[in-house]
C-alpha cells in the first residue's frame, strides 16, 4: 500500500482526529489513529469509545487497506518533515516507510483488526445550523455544564427542538445557561450531548466560516458534520432537569450595567479569593450604583459601578467566578441583571430579548 499527499493537509487532519484518540485504553489500537487507504483519498479516525472524529485527505493512492499508526509518531514525523509532499509506503508486515524531500524514516504500525468500528448512525432526525451560530451557542452555555460525574446527565447539554426554536441548555446545580435561536422545524424532540463532544465541535469551527453544520441523531448517538470532518458522540441517558421551573416569572429589582465594568470589578475581587480564602461577593444595589465589596485573609476591596436601577434596593451575595463566566458569555456592552430578593436566583439577560439567559444561585451573607 502506498499514498502520497500534501504534508500540510495531512498534518492538519491528524491534529483534528488526535483530539479523540484515547490516552490510555485496554484496547491498544485505540491509542493510535486508524488509517484507511481508499481510491484517491486517505481516511483518518480517532476514537475513544465515547467520542470519534473522522476526516479524509485527498491523496494519490496505490492499493487499499487499513492499519493503525502510533498517534504521537504519526503526528510528529508528519509535522517535522520539511517538504511539501509526503509519501508513505506500507508493506505486508505493516512497516511504514515515510519519505519527504531528502528525509526518510520508518516505524511499525499495527493491525486494524482490533480497532472498533465507529457507531453506524441511521439518522432518524437531522437538521442544519450555521457553523458560527452553533459555535456561539456552545460557547454561551457549555461552561455551565456540570463536572460532577455523580449526575452524568448534567455533564452534557440539552438540545431541544420545538415550536420552531433550537435551544441549548446547561446546568450544574448552581447556575443555568440557556441559548435559543429560531429554526424552521415542524418536529419536536430533545437529547443530551456530552460537553466534551461539544467542546471539540466548537474548536473545529472556524470563526470566519459561512458554512452549515449538518447534525444527525438517533436515540443513542449524534454526528456533527463540519465541512469534511465528522464528530461522532454517544448521547447521555437519563432525564434532564426541568429547567423551565427555574426561570423567574417576576422581577423586583432590575439593573442595567456595563458588562465591561462589572466584569472588571469582579476580576479585581478574584485577586483576593483563592482556595484557602473563599468568600462571597457582597453586592449592594441602591442609589444609582452597584457597590461591590469583598474581604478575605489576603485583603479587601470596595468598588462602585454606576448603573440604571429600577425597583427595590437590595443586598445580595454570590460566587464571583460563576457570575464572571456568565458575563464573559454575554454579548453587547451592557446587560440586564434581575433580582427577586437576597435569596432568590439572579437572572442575567441581554439588553433586548431573552435569547440568552443566565441564572446563578446567590450565597447567604453572614450578618
């Protein structure tokens, strides 16, 4: 078997699929990249039994077959070669000979017989969404997914398609992030995608892409088709939290505040908060300003941020990191922050509409 292709294109493709290669597995083949030589192309696959990434590279090929290459060696040899075109020759003993300009090297591949097949997803449901929109939706919500494996369903994000809307929801028990976009779809269905898969999907989408992402799913798996890259993930089983009951239906105090100034203030507070010095942010809302203060064993800080305030005066405590994450995800120069009392959930919204909703639980302040 032989193939010859662009070294840069192959190196890029290896980088994509390496994200799904298992770091440590009882199946040795999964610690490598599966290479399949076809007519005029070479398919590359990385798979860790939960997440798989497959893509292909245009190549001049001779013969056909498949084998597994050591992920690190495959990546490093390809990346460090100096020429523009790289050639591979694989004999019956699976010894891989590589040549590029005047450089030659070789190493041993292994049989693909033990490499599990990627799930065959007979797409029962499918839809498309602009790649950059999907990336934005993931980035505005994924940080709120749980990292606690005791509730596996919350380590993923709810995808909900209903009422001509596409909604993504993440919750970890302390905060909730929701992003909603219109979508023409007469069907109604929902499923939960692992955060790890969505992180990879987001990283594969180029900021300037104008293409669509095709999404296929059944009851067990999902496929994201991003240009010529296929990301395949299992879905999480279980019942997702009924997030709708968490969204407030009233507001006693509303604050319109500069996102930049609010974030900067909380970042300053972060300088005196660490694992040994954990304290909530003390927030006082009154007289046209939001007063932020914090005192720990490291030091103290007091800050005043001008704001447009309507409704009742309020004093409330919250975790600075959780609110910083929500502010970073928010778009625009200003945000609306709504309160219903010192021990009720804090709600953050864009200046217009509610396509992005962030909720965070307050922390009771000591008197």
